């Protein structure tokens, strides 16, 4: 089945540092999404990307949809303690609306 | 404006039992999807309901079934529970059958002993 390779699995950084994580696939997808999940809560949509090559920002977050449509990255600038959580990439596959998620990147920010 | 609400928040069942989880979609949403999230994994798609019918289904056995009511709320039923069914079950709602973003609830944590 469809599989997303998300890396790194976990990151431990100091407050104020920038963070980058990425997601790759062997298949082409037309929509890439980035979600954040806090403990005890459901995933929350951060950024949605609909066009190859698109670069989209949401505050300190920036995400890009790879030109090959097989990858995406998420950057967080000037990290703060509340950025702690698990970040998931996800894709919408073809005519099916269901999302396929990566395994997540656990981000820890040291104050 | 209430978001997606799920009940119960936690549940403990024994192997072989049956369980029903409930979901109320975000106001204005008519499509409900269910996901299973095992510990340390991303959510996995179970199925999607729209207009009271199952529209899409992931790779889950028939022990997993669902229902959508006229008010768009939904239930997920799991029969003959296995230890491996222990997970966080997430409900997500959206609008129609296009690419409108999913809004997730906070999930039901099911533990099977």
C-alpha cells in the first residue's frame, strides 16, 4: 500500500532554534498536508499544499510541496516550548479522499 | 461553534467483547471518517461515511463496522475485540466528498485486556 517515509523520527532542540523535517513517497500525490498532534488530542491541520512547487507559510511554519510531487518539507523557525508535539505529514491519494499519514516526527523543545 | 466531539474519552474492554464509539461532526460538516492510531504510529484510515453510507474503506476486517445518522453523527462498532485493537480511535469530519480539510476530534482511547 501507500507509504510515507517521514524523518527524522524525533528531534530534541533548544528554544529559538529552527527545525526542519521532511516526508517522501515513492508515489505521486496531488495534495500534501502537515498536522500536529499534542498529547491526548487529535491531529490539527497546520498547512495544506495543493500545487507542486508551492511554498506556504503559517506564522513561523513554512512548508513546501516538492516539484516531483513525491515529497514535502516543514520548517519551524525560532522554536518555542509550545511547538512540542508530534508532527505528521499526510497525503490524499488519487480519487480516494482517505488520508495516508507518515509515522510522525516527535519534537521536543528545551527551554 | 463546537468542533468534533467523541465519546467516551476512554474505554476498557475484554477480548471478545463488542464496543461502540460515537462521534458528532463539526457544525456544518456532513462527512465523517474514522481512523485508528496505534501507539507510536500515524493514524490509519478505517472508513468514511457520507449521506449515511459507507463510501470508502481502508484495510480493516469486517469486525469493524459503522453507521451515520441523519444528523451526520456517526458510530464505530468493533466486534470480537482483540488485544491488537487497543488504540486511539479518531473521528474526523469534513464537507462533502472533495478535498475539504479534515477536522479531528480528540479520540477515544480503547484498551482491550
